[in-house]
C-alpha cells in the first residue's frame, strides 16, 4: 500500500454531484460539491435525514458513482473507474463501518475480521485488532452472541485490519447506547490521531461533531458549511 | 375492504417473485400432467380391453385336450352355471409367402363353426367377409399379421399341410379378444407378427385338412350369469380328463389377457410414481418460498396484527399463495394432461391394436390430479402460513431475529479445513445455515437424478438384456427349424454350403420339470458340448459349458422349483404340445415400456415349437441331475447335451439316432440372404430366423420408445432447474445485505457469485451422492417388477446414463445460477448495506 505523507490530500471532490431520475423528475441527492479529505483527518458530516450526507459517503467509498463532477482518490478519478477497479479501490483503500454492523452471521468475531484480512496482501493481525477494540475475550463468539456495541467494534476491527487509508463510518453510533457509542467513537478517533488514517464519519448526532478536526454541515443535498474545529474534544468528554 | 387490500398485497407479492412462483406452478403442472396423462392412458386401455372382451364375448375359461369327441360338449353344457360351450380344433401349420424372402412363417389355424359366427371369442371383422359355408378354401386373417405383410381380403396365402401346399383366399381381416396381444401362448413374452400369424377357417375345412372330423382339441366355456366358474372349471376338467385335458385356463390367465393385465399394472405404477416425485419437490419448494416470504415480511405481519388483522386473516392470506399455486398448476397440468393423455393413448393403441376403443376424457382422473396437487401444496404452505398467524406483533414488528451462527461439526472433525481461506469456507457455513433450504436443494437433485436413472435404467436394462441375448448368448446368424426331426446329415449338408462358416445341430423338445411339489413346462435344448454358437453363463456371469451329463436349468425355473446345481429334478413330457405353464398363479410379465414401444419377440428359438408338436404322443418320466443353473434374459429354456436329449426322448418319441430339429448357422455376412433363401428352398424347413433382422427390428422399436425417455429427461431437467433456480435466488435474496457488505469490503462480483454457486455445488454433490445409489436401487426395484418366467431382466444402468444424469443435473444447476448471479450484479450496494429487512 502506498504511503501517504502527513496532511497530504487523500480524497478530493470537484463538483461531485449525484441525482436520481424518477420518471421525468430528476431528484438531486447531492448538489455539486467540492472539498478535500486529508490524511489523518477526522471529518464529521452533520445534517438531517435526506441532506445528502450518506450519498456523499457512498460516492467517496466507491459504492456509488457521481452523475457529475469528479472524485479523486490520490489523484485517481473514481468516476472513471470500472466496477473491477472500484472493487480494488474498496478492497485496498477503504474501510466501511455501517450503522447496522453488517457482520456475516455464520462467522465468529475473529473470522469476520479474518475474512477481510484475507482480501489484502499485508493485513494486520486479526486477533490483535480485536484485542485493540477490547474483544480479545470474545474472539469465537458469533454475532448473535454479541451485543450491538460489541458487534460494532468487530465491524471497526474488520475495517481496520486491512490497513485502509480511509475509514467511512455511516452513523456508527446510531444503533448504540451512549456508553458504547463513546467507546466506538474513541476507537475511530484514535485511528485518525495515532494511525494517521482519515476518518469520515456521517451522523445526525450533533454533539459527536465536537471530536472532529473539521465539521461539514449539509442540508438539502449541499454543503452549507465546512469549518475547522479549533478545539476538538476527547471522545470521553462528549455528552448527548 | 380489509380482504380486498390483502388480496391486492397478494397479487403484488406474486408479481414481485413471478419466476419463483411460476417455477413451482410449472412443477405442480408437470406432476398433474404426468398423472393425468399416464393414469388416463391406463384407464382408457383397461376400459378398451374390458369392452373388447365383453363385446366379443371372451370365454370365461378354456380347456385344451388331445382330442375329444364333439358329443362331450353336450355333457359340458349340463354343468350348473355354464352358459355356452364351444369346441374348436386348433392346429399349428407353416405358411408360405411367395413374394417375400422370409416366405415361411408359423401359423395357427383355429376352427370356426360351419354356420354363422362363434358365440364365444367372437371376431371383429375389419374388412372382407366371413368364409363361405361351403368347402371354399377361405380364411380369416388376424389383423396385426395381415398388417405386417400387407395382406388384404382377396389376397392368397399358401399353407403347408403334410408337405402339401394349399392355397387359401383371405376372405376377411379380423381382430380377436384372444389375440389382442398376439403371442403363441403363455410361455412367450413377445409378439412377433413377422414369424407368427393366426387364422380362422370353417370347421369342415379344418377337418378336411387334418382329419379331425367329429373331434375337437380346444373347449371354450362361457358362464351363465351367476354361475360358479371355479366349480364349472373343476367339473369340466374331470369330464375332459379322459381326453388328455390340460388344466383349465381362466380367462384372466389366458396369454394375451394376462400380458395386457401385467402391462396395465406397469402403466399404473409409473402413473403414480413419477407424479409423486414432482409433488414432493413442489411441496418442498412452496414450503421454502412461503417460509422465506413470511420471514422477510415479519415486520409487515407485526404491523398488520398491531392494527387489527386477526390471526385467521393473516394465516389465510399466506395460505392463499399456496392455493393459487396449487390451482394454477393443477389446472394447467390437468388441461395439458388431458390432451397429452389422448395423444399417448393414441400412440399406445397404434402399438397394440384393440378391437373396441373406449377412449374418453377421464374427468375423475383430472379432478383427482388437481385435488391431489392442491392438497399437497396447501398442506405444505399451511406451515409457513400458520407460523405467520402465530407471530407475536411486538416481536414481529422489530428488526429480524439475528441468525444464530455455529461452527459446523464437519469443521470440528476436519481440522485441515482451517487451511482454507474463510472466503472458501463460507459456502460450507451457509450450506448448513438454512437446513430447510439445503434439504430442499438436495431433494431436488436426488429427485432429478432418480427420475433419470429409473426411466433410463429401464431402457438400459432392456437394451442390456436384449444385447446380452443377441450378442453374448447367440452367436449364430440364422436358426433354421425343421417341421419334423431330421437326421444330423441334414445339418452336415448345410455346413458345406458356400458362405456357411459353421453349422451346429440343435434338438429342441418340450419338457415338464417337477420338483418339490411344483412343476414348470419348459423347452429343453440339446446342444453338442464344445459348440460355440449358443453360449451360456451362470447367474454370477461365469461362462459355463454344456455338460455331457445332466440338465442346465434357467435361474428363474431353479428359483420356482427350488432347484440348485447338483440336485435332481424329474423330467417328463408335458400334456400340451405348446409349452404353456399349467400353474395359473405363475406370473408372465413383460416390460410395459418395451411393449409400449411395440417391441416384438426376438426369440428365434421359439419358432421350433411347431415342429415338435406332432411328436408328443407317448410318455417319459425320469430323474436327471441339475448340472448348472444358468442366466437367461429372454425366454426360459433348459440345456443339455444333444446326446442326453436324444437318450431321454429317443425311445418315447421314436426319434432317429442322430435326431436334430434345428440348425444354428454362422454365415459370412455377404452370403446371409443367399443362405436364407436356400434354407427356405429346403423341404421340411419350417422357418429360418435371421438374427440381424431381429436386431434391426428391436433397434427400430427401441428408437420409437425414445419419446418416452426423452420426455422423462426433459422433466428431470425441469425438476432440477426449478428447485435450483428457486433455492439459489432465495438464497441470494435472503442474503442481499451480507453479499452487498462483502462487495463493499472489496469482494468482487465473481467471488460473490462463486460463493453462491459453491453452495449449490455442495447440494449437488450431496444430492448426487445420495441420488445415484438411491436412483440405482429404485431402478433395480422397477426392473425387478418385470421379472417373469420368460423375461429375466437384470437391472443395468450404463455408465453413459450415469454421466448423463450427473452432468445433465450439473449443467442444469449451473444454468440455474444465472438469475442469482445477475441479481448479485444488480445489488445496489448503497441501499443493500443499509437494508435491515
């Protein structure tokens, strides 16, 4: 995996837009958007439902393609990639964390992480990853035997094990109680701060934005503000 | 209002999965169609036979005698319960056909009353007229023989009587209730119009030719309404005993009647077995499909229950899916079965000509087919419907219950599986994840393979038995049969003919074997030890030579008489000249498929019988040793050295010292027709059966039966395709989010597709492992049902058939993956990864 120098631009959006055609009506999900994600960035996207934040995340993650504009990952345009190239991009560069965890129910916690580790040539140790998220004693539990917070931590370990350069988390705490949510936030925060992985987190939970380096506010499919957070809080200080 | 909205939901749900529901409708339809078509054929044939027997007044029983005065018929009429008694003279003759190369065939003459028509065993006149009542040389000819040679009223036919050729005019073409299936007697499983024909003449003409005036050798008896047939048969036997009477034969044991009855039983078995396979798979499919639907609609069900829908309304709503599938499949299958039933009945009636057809729409069968399908499908759908009705709203309205994972036992006991990547082990986990679906997929494979092996197994067994008979057992090209015993010099003359490679003497005579209180009439072939044109094997396949001493008994006879090699058996002359078994309970079966295909008798050996008839006038009774038990697929004949047979029969029958009555001949291929023609030119030769013609005839008729087997192959493929298509698509749809997540993490479409295909392949492998032995076993059982005294078919499935089944189902399964793979390609990752239900 290519090493990215500190603070170098990892993802760059240039007028990236997404619209859906429903019959004769064209519905803009994301209006032309321009901004960058830097290496080690912890970026939180805030906005109400339907504001376009998940669309933005999907476009950056390469599971959706823009109808207009460009999205560059390390200067390679995702809009020009075919399905196989996008698959490679997701495999080697991006880690996803979903609101509903999306673990494979027939695999244990360890196996879920190993499954992804097998996809890349030089992964981290799956067991170490689960240890690092506090699940070293539940390696052989199946998802149905884990709580929601534990499942989400497995999902984070799964995202991290392949050494991604970018983590995309869609409402990672949306399905968790407060204390578990804080624990998950801390893991993501530490990845950005200590490992230099860029983390782009989508949430509608405003207090979470206080841990971000930069905060994007979205409404009606467009970015209404993008501001740096001069005093990011430690996740354990966050209250909601 | 509530119901109408649920109905709207029903229709929309059906439209959401049209292919999956359509697939099950197709399975149900094929099952009903097979049942309706096959069972209608069975009933139409049964009813046509019964109508023919009734309208043509088939005798209730018959007794064959050596010779009885006609006056005895009046005594028989006095038996209480007897309605009608008729005496006939039946004689076996040789017929000549000047225009054809095989111009000698065996014929049976049956006498008609001098005036009018018979009252029993009446004839249906298809064309022409009855013979005149004067001494005109006219006869009636049985229709299948006439049809085979193209005879029409007005044509001539030469009959050889005591070496004189007598020309007869064919007055009419007829059908007889005794010869719907034209076989010589109960010892013969296969009709052969090429070599055997039946004709009827006025009694006066028969008497003039054979000197039988004032006597009969066959007595036919019809019972009065309410008469006790068993008592009448006993008394008739007693009255006719002084005249060399054989055991009375009840109408149901008459050769043609019995063979047709056994044929019908075979039709009935097939008509029930194959639809059961389809109904089983249909029920599994609907159970799975509705189960999945209820599972995926849990929140909807919870909502409906929460807003006031009753349990009953919910249950009925989901049950309606089954009802619709059952009704649609049933009606489509019923209509298709109706038309196909008519078609196959017509096809069947071209192969067996029945005097009176009774082909009617079998509404009852259609109704039973539809109702059975509906019941099976509704019962299968009732379980998911019940589980929907029982869902607790508060639980159902929540997100789906988590799937409980567990390490499969197989992984625990096969630690080397750890060496494989998780991605490659994932299919194994998923294979064991939904046991219901997995079992259904395996059952689909097992059923498809079984269907192929059973239907093709019957064909293979037929081919193998006939091939064994014609290739391994028989090495001669022509078997020439003499009307009277000859000296072996006759054979030596033939051996010197140009083109004859080898000629071997044969002496064939009928015998009755008695052991352990049981008896069986059989033919004894006398062959020279060391001769090579007729080879024998033991049941285990080992070659066995003709022993100088003792009798070699066929396996089925050995079973029946409880004989074994080294034991002793009594050999006597049968009362009858035509070897018919006196055991009324003995079965005489014939593969209905073989006969549905119209396969006519391949046994050249049978033609010899006519020649032995005149010989049997004295008695013989001696114990002989059983030197071996032999396997014979067709026919039931014992073997001994020709010297032994001459020794046993020589004195009682006054045979010449070196007697033969047949010659097995090996001929250079280019001289085959020349030798055949020369044989027919020889005086005393009754027939010359050419093996090549028999083989060609069998090939032609086997190819006709390919319609049935190809249809079964197509149905097997439909079965496998539908079950695999539904299972794969259900599997993919159920796991949309999981697959989408894998794809989001970087698993390619190809890898994801391989995961799903690997699961189907696992079901396939398990299904093949179970289906091949099960199908082979069942095929063996089916083949075994057709075992009879004269047909000992061994269950054989050719390697090619296994490969067709194994590769055919594999190809079907791989093709059935395509919709699932297309679905994987089209999964919207953005939506599917967030979808929780």
